[in-house]
C-alpha cells in the first residue's frame, strides 16, 4: 500500500453537506479529532449545520466527536434525515 493512502482519511458527504461540498467524497490528511475535521470542513465549504445537528460514523459505526481521525478510515458526516 502506498504511504500517501495510509496518511489520509476518506470523508463521505450526504444530503445538504454533499450539495455544499460539491462532491460525494474526498481524501484528506488524517489528523486531529472528528470535531476538528468537521469544523475545518465547515469553514471550507460553509456547511450550515452545526455539529450538534449531525452524527458521525467511522468505518460504518457511529463514533464520538472527540475520537481521533485514524489514517485509512472512512468518515461519514450524517445530517438529520426527514421522512415522509
């Protein structure tokens, strides 16, 4: 596996976050915790949703905002879903 792939995390965006980011996913450097990652992305893309309105999952399992970002992981920011 190439070193660049092991130093990154794949971030998945859904619904309004995907619309604001303009992509469904992207690879980013793996550093800090999940809260810091979302805060940085919110600044970059202007996400309207505050962290309190989202869930975060790592590798398919819900995670805590203070969990570290682990290289090679897949992080999903999940906005509230309305049914109908």
